[in-house]
């Protein structure tokens, strides 16, 4: 492993491991970090929140390889109930990346939030958008369908496109998206530059049926591990139900069950469907990245770990020899 450890380190090259939920990307990233003296930067939009552990699938045990605990960043950095945006992620990512490379360690970006990943690899130039209480007051009470229509109209004016359906997953998300588009339309701000970062992307490819089986099995396990109790604890600590619902998926459906809107059986059925749909959207995003010019090297999720690491080594050797396109 000495060669590709040296190659990536010399270039400060960011190894990115992406894949849909339940593909095993975190475990792969941890094993890769163990042989490259690496540290992991999370690219998950919900794992930034403290005390939201089971529902976000932090699976911190995956960061232990043998007797070694792999260092990780961008997990447990915000309080639940707050809103974390793309601009903040970029700034926090840069701090972590600089810290890791300055200590001569290998940075490994790992996660399934495609927008976060693309924003740092492509170097989106973003500016912070403050909250607009007056706008929020006007939008309060509108249906999700009405908010979606407003958002689409604004994006046509600003020339942007819907990132994916998570823009309108809940009314709160839609209102925040409208807030951003309104701000950009009427109060354009100079965009902050994001430095170019050399990278290589490894995609974990898991076939649809295996992915579906793992998602269902994992959902049952997380409910058995106390996901309902975790969300009850968050609610009892004073976090509003609507704030948890804002985070979507597990926090949306389990919160609705806890507050009595749905039965446990209905919660499980709806959540299972939603996670399957989410995984499909993730793959749609990653395929879209390829169409937008990103070179993703896919490896089979069901290969033994040693073989996956060997495949990554071969990919890096090919890149060094100039047989693959690279940023």
C-alpha cells in the first residue's frame, strides 16, 4: 500500500468514497484510512447533529478497524433542532481538510449526500443567506404543493434548478429553499471563492435487490436498537416535533408515530418505502455527476474488503500512469 499512500499524500489528493445508503461505504472508508494513515470527513447532511445517532446511521463502530479507531470529522458538530446549510458545510469541510493535510494525513471524504460532495469537488462558490422572518411569516400555512410551485417559479427566474426532491421534502425545507432563491433574486451577493481540490472518486456499487434487503434489515435493527426512544428523548429535551420532521426520513416518520399521527405499522411501511426511494435518488444524483463530467470508479459492494482495497490501489496506479482522466 506504500505506493498509493505516497501518491495521494504528495498531491494532497482527496479520496472520495460515495454510494447509496446501506452500501457499506463507511466501513470501506475506515479500512482504507487504516492503510493510508487517513482520516475521514463525513459527507452526510444529518450526521452533523449531536444525539441524532441511530436515526442518522452514524454507526460509529464502523470507524474501528482492529484495535485502531479511525479519526473522523464533521460528525456531532451541531445541536439538533438547528438548520445546517451547504455554505456551512463547505466552510467546515475546508477547516477539516486543511487540518488533516497540514498534519500530513490522508483526507478521505465519505458519504451519500451528493450535493455536499459535489459542492466541494466542483468548488461551488456560495455566500451565506440569512433568515427572512417576514417572508417566513407570509409562507406559513401554505401547503407543500403551493410552496413547491413558488420555488419552481423562483428557480426559473434565478436560472437555477432543483437540486433534488429533498428541496421540497417538507414544508420547512421548501420555505428555506424559497428564502435562498428570494435572497439571490433581490439581493445578489459576491460569491466566495472555493479553492480547487485534487480528488479521485470511488463509488460503491450495490445491486438493487441486495440494497433493498439490507435497507429493510437495517431499519428493523435500528428500531430494535432504540430509534423510537432516541426521538422521544429529543422531543422530551424540548426540540419541536416540526424541527425533527424537517430532517426527513427516520426523523419525519418516527416523530409522526411518536406524536400519534400514525401507527407503528404504518410508520414502518412508509419509512421503508421512503428509504428505498431515497437510495434510488442518491444513485440518480451520482449518475448525474458522471454526466456532469465526474469520473467515478465503481467497485462491487459485495466483494471481500481486502479485494475492495486492492481494487482502489489498482485504480490509483492507473491514474498515476495516466490511463484514466483526472481533475
